[in-house]
C-alpha cells in the first residue's frame, strides 16, 4: 500500500507551479479574480482589493508573463456562489459588486482563466451548481471537493485535454457520470466520493489510459462492476453504493490494482477467482456485504496482500489455515462471519501478522488459540470480542505476547480469574476484558504495566479492593498520551443526515481510561487516584466502594468522565472538585453522601440525576434538602438502560462500525479535511 500512497503523492506534487513574484498580473485574469473576491461573503485573507497585481495575492501563482496559472485557496471557509450559467463577461461588468449587497449570491465565474493549471477551492462553502460549460483550456488539477455544490456533474471538465486530477467529492452532485468522461484521456485521478451520483459505473472509465485512481465511494450507483478491457487502475473504491449481485470475475483485467474496496454494497456469492488469485492486490476490503462460502485465497498468488477485511459477511467454514503463506499479510479482520473452529495450528509461523480481529465468530478453544498466537512474533493487536463462549480464561502462566499492545477479549462469558500471564505483556496499552464472568481480585501487577493507558474490566464479578498500584500507572500519571489507534486502515467518508461529513475509520482515539464499573469491588477510593493527571475516564459505578470521595480527585486535571454512582460512599462532595474544568459527565448518584452539593464550574451543568439517591445530600440549585427520596424508585429501569448503552466499544469490532467505529467525527459546517489528506 505504501507504493500506492507514494504513487498518489507523485501525482499531486507533480504540479509544481512556480511563483514569479515580480510579474504583473494579466489584466483579464485580474478582472476575473477581483470579481471572484467581491463575490465572497467575507474578505479573502491575503487579497487586497487595492493591490493591482494579483500575482502577489495569497494562493495565486503566475507564470513569468503574469498569466494566472494557479488558484489555490483550500480550507479557507470561503462562502460564495461559484458557478452560474452567466458566461458573458460584459453582463458581469454591469453588476454592482458591493460586497454587502450581494452577500453570498453574486454570480461569479472563475471559469474564465485561460491559463489556469491548478484550481483548488476544496473545503470551502461554495454553493450553486456546476456550469454547463467550462472554459479552462489549460487546467491540469481541479479540486472543488468538500463544498455545497449541487446539480449534475458538468460534462465540460474533460474538454481540456490536459486534466489529470479531478476531485468533486463531498458535495451534493446528482445525475450520472457523464459520457463525455470517456474522452478524458489524460485523467489520472477521479474522485466523486460522497455525492448522490446514480446510474451504473460506466465501463469506459476503466479504459481511460492514464487513470490510476478512481474513487466513487458513497454514492447511489447500481448494477454490477463490469470491465472487459485491460485497465491500468491502481486504486478502485466503489464502497457504500447499491451494487448488487455477484462480483464478476473481471480482476484479470486489473493487473495493477493494489487497492480494492467494495464495502457496504449488496454484493453476494463468492469472491471471484480472479480476485482470489490477484498478484497485485494489497488491500481487499469487502466488509458489510453478503458474500458467502469459504474463504479460499490463493496465497501463492496473493504475494502483495497486506490487508484483508471481510467483516460482516456470510462466510462460513473455519479460519483459513493457509493465510500465513500470504507472505505480506499483516492485518486480518474476519469478524462478523459464521466462522467456526479454532485458530489453525499453522498460525504458529505467521510472522507477518500484526493485527488480528475475529470478533463475533463462533470460535472455540481460547486456550489453544492463545498457545498458537503467542508464536506470532509481530502480533500487536488481538481483538476477540464475542468470539468465544463461556470458556475458562486461559491461566497458563507461560503464555507470552511480547509485542502485544492491544488485547481485547470482552463479551465472551469467560470464567476464571484475571490471568497471571498478563504480567508479561510489557508493551500493553489497551486491555479490555469487560463483560465476562471473571472472579477474584484485580491483580496488583496490572499497575506495573508500563504502557497501560486503557483498562476496562467492567461488568465482571471482581471483588476485593482496587489495588493501589493502579494509581501508579506511569502513562496515566505523567504523559499527555492519547492513544492513536491507527492502522493502515482506510478512512471512510459519508455525508450525515444534516449535511455534515461523517468520517469513519476503524481507528480511534482512546481516551486514557480506567473502567472498573459493575463489579463487587470494596474498600476505599484511594486518594492516590488524584495522581492520574492524564486520566480522562474514571468509571467505578456499581461497586461496593466505601469511605469518602478523596479531595485529591480535584487533581485529575484531564478528567472528562467521573462516575462513582451506585456505591456506598459517605461524607461530603469536596468543594475542590469544582476546579475540574474538563469534566462533562459526573455522577455520585445512589451513595450515602451528605452535605451540600458544590456549585459553580462544571457543576452548574450537571442535573439532578448526577446526585440523586443520596438522602443526606442537598444543593442550592439541584435538590432541596427535604424532598429527594422518591427518585430512588427510578433505579431499576436506569440500570437496564445504562448497561446497554455502555456496551464496550469493542463489541462492535465484529459488527462493523456499529459500536467500534469510534472515530466518527461529526464535523460542523466548517470542515477540516486534514485527517483525510494523508489518505489522498
Ligand atoms: C484580454 O482578452 C482580450 C479579449 O479576449 C484579448 O484580446 C486580450 O489580448 C487579452 N489581454 C491579455 C493581456 O491577455
Ligand atoms: C490599500 O493599500 C494601502 C497602501 O498600500 C494599504 O495601506 C491599505 O491597507 C490597502 N487597503 C486595503 C483594503 O487592503
Ligand atoms: C451599488 O449598490 C450600493 C448599495 O445599494 C449603492 O450604494 C451603490 O451606489 C451602487 N453602486 C453602483 C455603481 O451602482
Ligand atoms: C469523444 O471524442 C470522440 C472523438 O473526438 C468524439 O467522436 C465523441 O463524440 C466524443 N465523445 C463524447 C461523449 O463527447
Ligand atoms: C474493449 O472491449 C470491447 C468489448 O469487449 C471491445 O469491443 C473493444 O475492442 C475493447 N477495446 C480495447 C481498446 O481493447
Ligand atoms: C501496470 O504497471 C506496469 C508497471 O508499472 C506498467 O508497465 C503497465 O503498463 C501497467 N498497466 C497494465 C495494464 O499492466
Ligand atoms: C452496511 O451497508 C449498508 C448498505 O448495504 C449500509 O446501509 C449500512 O450503513 C452499512 N453499515 C455500516 C455499519 O457501514
Ligand atoms: C454457523 O455455522 C454452523 C456450522 O457451520 C451452523 O451449525 C450454524 O447454524 C451457523 N450459524 C448461523 C447463525 O448461521
Ligand atoms: C516483524 O516486524 C519487524 C518490525 O516491524 C519487521 O522488521 C519484520 O520484518 C517483521 N517480520 C516479518 C516476518 O514480517
Ligand atoms: C501520589 O499521591 C500521594 C497522595 O496524594 C502523594 O503523597 C504522592 O506523592 C503522589 N505520588 C506521586 C508519584 O505523585
Ligand atoms: C492534590 O490534591 C491534594 C488535596 O486536594 C493537595 O493537597 C495536593 O497538593 C494536590 N497535589 C498536586 C500534585 O496537585
Ligand atoms: C448512611 O449513613 C448513615 C450515617 O452517616 C447511616 O446511619 C445510614 O445507615 C447509611 N445509610 C445507608 C443506606 O447505608
């Protein structure tokens, strides 16, 4: 996949338009740019209306004779109406260009710049529809993605013979892919992601001799993928459309395809032979379809396969034992299929394996599986949510996972104790054993795992005191660490109901967390918890903790969620907790607290539910000191609801994005595509 990114980078950076600072702006171009500027709702930074030389303006590139060859103003929050059917310059000249009067509706056409090679107005707020005709004879790169453009895709973009990159993604474009694109012979990269483009995927796109990258993700395309001619395509993404039927056996015609994503369509049947034998494919992403049958990759052929994502399909059989002979395979996610049996013995020699997720499969023999997987020297992430059922937590003290950073085995009804072999997982950052039936105490050695930042042992039957060592976890104490759970996974984009761009990926930011809720823990909340200044979530609800709430918790400067509800805590709520400026979720409900609820700070945002069920507690604004007894009755219903909502994020790893995809950025109208850029 690296080769692919490299290739794409070359395409984009291939346009090195040279700024010539001293040249005087071509007068015709200057007029067009001034109109463009006047059509904006607010001023463009770095452009001055009284500087006659537009070559000096920010984002403008001129050639040596002053011709404007580059206009690049991405991510400027520019608001205006770019495209209109007005093509007559004289008509434009007669318009009153007073900015205030014409707020946001001025018809300006910048498609009158005959020398323009690069036009980048991505990630702004331009609206209107695309012009029927475009007069940009020199254009090579045109990026107007991530705006509010609507209407059909203009057919005129390909009239210029030189266009190499055309990005129209993340708008509201409708209609079919225009037939005129069959003549876009120099096109290397076409992206129409996240629009409402309909119809079939025209076969002529695959015949475009230079086209390397085609991204049609999240549209309304129907029918089947067809291609009867050899294609140069390297990157093809048709995910999140309405493609149906079987995937035809056409991949021999894509000898250079390294990235193929068709997730979230209505595809069924088996994976076609030509795909199972592809020598070029590096990433194969078919999740969330109805593919069925056995998973039968030909690893002798698939020498370049790095990422295999077949999550949420109807594949059956056992986990293919030949996967280790796919010599480049690093990342495997087969969750949400009806795979049965256990991890094959052959995985013992799976040296390249880096990430393995088998959530929501019907596996058995966790103990034997771990015995095998411990021999994968590069295994860093192991996700087995809901993969096993009611087995015993393997307790063999000799199990070794030297490189493991993420171990996730929730929702398996595992019995037994928290195992001693975790002691040796010195690289561990994320440990999730929630929603099992583990008993016994929390072993103190967990507090000595030097890198642990995310510990979820909630919803088990653990008892005893919370080991004090947990308050000494170094990464929770000192570092400003946020876990970036980033793999070589793609980012998925969709437009939300309200027009915002939603970005999905498997990755997430894990807030530093201690979740020990829903157990039978007793004893005090150690004052030393106050040392965990990097902790973002502390959840101790539904235990039997007693004693007071230590005032030291006021030192938890990063804390966002602090839930101590449903314990046996006594005493008063320390006034100093009001200092916690990041605190957005707080509850001490259903304890035996007394005194006055502090007011001010974030406390003014908490409601009665954060404090109810403490007969001795009263507060000026929240509860009256006499009348707070009856709220206790709500308890039973609340329990049920909470336990559903608080299903651990990992549960979803098998069922696709439902819970697991935590990086779901609901960006406001002003969007930042930065995170996307590194994938482009
Ligand atoms: C401006 O456009 C007019 C009409 O197309 C043309 O005759 C003239 O040469 C252009 N001027 C420059 C400086 O390019
Ligand atoms: C116009 O130019 C003058 C002198 O160069 C400068 O001081 C002034 O700020 C400019 N006005 C605007 C609106 O840019
Ligand atoms: C443009 O409109 C403004 C506001 O109505 C007006 O004050 C100004 O005189 C007009 N200018 C021209 C050239 O018509
Ligand atoms: C593509 O170009 C050919 C040759 O110039 C022309 O005959 C054909 O009509 C063009 N196709 C479209 C859809 O414009
Ligand atoms: C593409 O395929 C069609 C139909 O199979 C065939 O008629 C045509 O000659 C092929 N074109 C090229 C350039 O191979
Ligand atoms: C595939 O890539 C190779 C090497 O980069 C290149 O020579 C070839 O033309 C490309 N296209 C096809 C269809 O093989
Ligand atoms: C799965 O695909 C369907 C369409 O087939 C889509 O509606 C749904 O949102 C997808 N689910 C996820 C979690 O992406
Ligand atoms: C899963 O597969 C097993 C055996 O292949 C079968 O008995 C079982 O019914 C399947 N379960 C589902 C939910 O399809
Ligand atoms: C294991 O990982 C190391 C470091 O990332 C890498 O150099 C090595 O090639 C990997 N081993 C295999 C067999 O892929
Ligand atoms: C942890 O907290 C305790 C009590 O609040 C304090 O005495 C101790 O110095 C702290 N330790 C570290 C390493 O900060
Ligand atoms: C932590 O809190 C306690 C009690 O509120 C206080 O005495 C102590 O100085 C604080 N320590 C730090 C490191 O802020
Ligand atoms: C709450 O604490 C008081 C003493 O402070 C005690 O008398 C009472 O029994 C406690 N209530 C519960 C439900 O534990």
